């Protein structure tokens, strides 16, 4: 790969806007949800898939049910996505995502969440 092509690819990567959001890991056996949020939605999805493939639990909060029912009892639901604005810095983007997660937490009874 020549230097010019590499520069173009690097610039395109840096200009790509981040996609964050809120997701839920749902236990089919109990119906309980673990709400998570982050500025890299694809990374969170990959983390969940890796955890399922290796049998390692994605979060200590769901460890007991993960051990009891196995990785197959859990699924991932993307609840809402948020695209970073071009004039928004990373810290402000994370704050917006955390606020979005708080709104989703209000939609569920505390007994339905991990």
C-alpha cells in the first residue's frame, strides 16, 4: 500500500463519526435486563459476541444467571443509537449517551434490571 492511499484511509477513519447508544443484554429465563451504553456500539456488540463464544460473562452483575442458565440464555438488543455530531467532542458525546441510558432506565422497573 502506498503512502498516499494510507493517508487517505487514515483521514477517512478519523472523519468517520462515532456511533454510540444504549443496549440491553436480556436473560430469556428471567426476563431481566442489563442496560449498557457506550460511545462505540459496535465494540459493545463484539464484546457480547466474544463473551458468548468463549463462555465468559460480559458483566459481573449477571454472573450468577450466566452460570445458572448459560450464555445461550442471553441475547443482545440495541435499544437506541446515537451518532456523534461533527462539532461534538468525545466527552460531550459520552455525556449524551449516559443521559440516554438514564432515560431508558426510567422505562423499566428496578426489579426488571440487573
